[in-house]
């Protein structure tokens, strides 16, 4: 890297780094497939509301099952969300090690005097459990997880990133998001933050480019190296 490197320049202007959990930090469902979690939730839902269960059975996405539950009934949605949170905590315990380079990026951010928050559409409980399991909690000041019962505030809504910035007592425009999806890029830009797209699959780099991520990387170690090179 040179000092003209776009990643170095982007991070140099960031006082706080907002790491998206799933992808840049953890492969949440690496050990417990999300399709299996979706089936578990759908079975619970079907036992209480057959029509909602039948609708949920069309998806393999636990978040979509949760949406169906909330649309059917608020109390039922809360029950399914509790079950999803428990499943996510189980999943991160089975997920293996952090994304290569993520721990190094946390440590480099601390050494460079940057604040660190982790933002996720997964539950805050699951994020906290994973960080504690791998001894990373000391590097993270704030965790912003799924807004319980308010799924409309999940990404691509900018709410999670704005909330993280507020908790860090800083304007979101002074933050850089390290995101793992096009949805993350859109939410970050809607919030007014710069965004680094982490493309862990070759085709994702083009998608991040089309979404106008400020920088695209393929290795989380690049974040650590850029912070060290400043």
C-alpha cells in the first residue's frame, strides 16, 4: 500500500469504524445453516398460526420467517424473535474463528486511536457472545443489534449506523462502515458515512463497485494494514 491508497485515505478520515458483524467479523451460520434455523422457526410458527407457518415455509431466511411472524401477530413475532436470538447465540458458538484479519483490524483500530462499534441485523446477544468467546470484547465500545420488534429499522434503513454513531457520541459522517453486503453499502450511504465493502466472494467486488462503495477489499487484513500504515 502507498499513502495514496484509497483505503488508507478513507480510514484516515474516520474517527469511528462501524464493523458489520456478519461477514467482516463472523460467518454467523457457518456451523448452523440458516436454512435449518428457518425450519426451526417455521415449525414454531406453524404450531401457533398455520397460515403464517405456510407462508414462512416458502423461505429459507430466518429474518423473513420473523417478518412473517410479526406481520401475523405482535406477540407471536416476539416469541419467534426470542427463538431466533437463541438460535443465533447457538450459531455463533459453532461458527468457528473470526473472519481472517478481523481481530487484527480491531487491534489496529484501537492502536490508531479509533473507536470501534459492531452493527448487525443479528441480535446484540449473539454479537456479544461471539466477541466474548474470542476475547474481542475489549476492543468494541458499542454493539447495535437487531431492533427488536421494529424490523423496518433494519438495514437498508440507515437507523443502525446512525444509532451506533450516536452511542459513540460522534456524527455519523465521521464514521466509516466496514460492510459485507450491498445492503450495508446502501444503508451506510443513506446515513452519510463512508463505506468499505468487504467482498469475500469474487463476484461481490463488482456488486460493491456498482453500489458505489468508497473502497472494496477482499481481505479484512487490509483494514489492519491500512490503519497501521497511516
